[in-house]
C-alpha cells in the first residue's frame, strides 16, 4: 500500500497494556513519519494489518492475560518479517533476581532484573552510532535521558543477550546492565527497553527527561526499528542466495575439472 507521496506506507499498531484507551503514542508515530493504528483489543487484533507492533507495558506487576495470550501469534508474525517494540515497566516480579521475560520472544535465555539502583541514569553504550541515539529526531548522549523518576525499571544482563543482539543503552555507565537492545528473530526484529515510556508519553514529569523521551528517543526508536527490519533478508532472499552460491560453486568446480 502506498502513501500520498507514493512511498510504501508503514502502519504502526500501538497498544498500552492496562491503558488501552490512550491515544498518546499517535503523536510519536506521526512525528516519525508513520501511520498510527490504535489497538484496543490485543486478543483479537489482526496483526497482518500492521508492520510494527509498538507496546507499552504500563503495569509494574504483570502483563495482562490478553497480551500474554497473543505472544505466540506475535512470535510467528515477527519471524515472518515484522517488528515488535516493547517498553516495559514490569521487567520482572522480583528485585535483584534475574529472570526470563515473556516479552523477549524467541530469547528465553535472556535474563532481566527489576532494579532501581541508578534508575535515574541512562548512558549510551559505545559506539553509540545507532539511529536510536543519533537519529532523525535528535542526538541522545549520557545526560539526555537522566533525572527521570525513574528513567529505567531495571536492565537485561548483557552476557545473556541473544547472539547478534545490539546493546544500545545502559543503566548508568555499566554496559553489563542493558536498558535497551534489539535482536533479530527470523526475518523480523524485536526491540526491548526497561524505560517506562508510557508514563512520559502521557506527559508526566519530571522534565527532563519527559520531552527528550517523547520528542527524540521514541521517534528515533521507530526509525531505528524500521531500518533494522528492512535490513533483515527475507526467507526467500536467503534461499536465493544459497541456491546462487551452490550454483556458483558447481560452475567453478566444473571449470576446474
């Protein structure tokens, strides 16, 4: 489907768990140049109508049963070439006890810890050259997202991230405590962060970092994930490369013989 300028339209479905009626993510999605699609019932929503699912978990205690019940479908959908963005207040149900997280689809070995030590301090993990921190909506440095209450609700243990994952933000200067990262799943992309983004998109203080999260960070994340999704080869493309490589190897062998 093409937009009014003739470019491929990108539909971003947004859903805030336990606050399904909110429309505040629309401003971020429009700023990033994409089309917002409001999701009020995640249990029945047609995932095929969107390119990216943008979820904010507003509960500190748990995921809703409706959202939990769709994670299997979301996993298959992402593997088919879509993207899943999560900003998670919950993180885990215990402090200083790293656990797996249901949002980390296809990455059950990744451990996260709900922890508020240095929770007002978020740094950029070197080299810091992703579109999240150096994107079309502005630059994020080691001070940009600080002074929140909280700026993060914990972290993922860097040593447990999926192979090939890109660690982007950390809690304070400890790059072993990852506050935002992405990884590929099949032909799709998952982006996960412990930033309680729903709170700041609703306009709550302190400011900073409220405006920086809403006006720079969030639209940059959407741009980043779209670019990542477009860079992941489709299954058919990978098959074509394998076939081409096999044919090329056979041709070279015949020439040598």
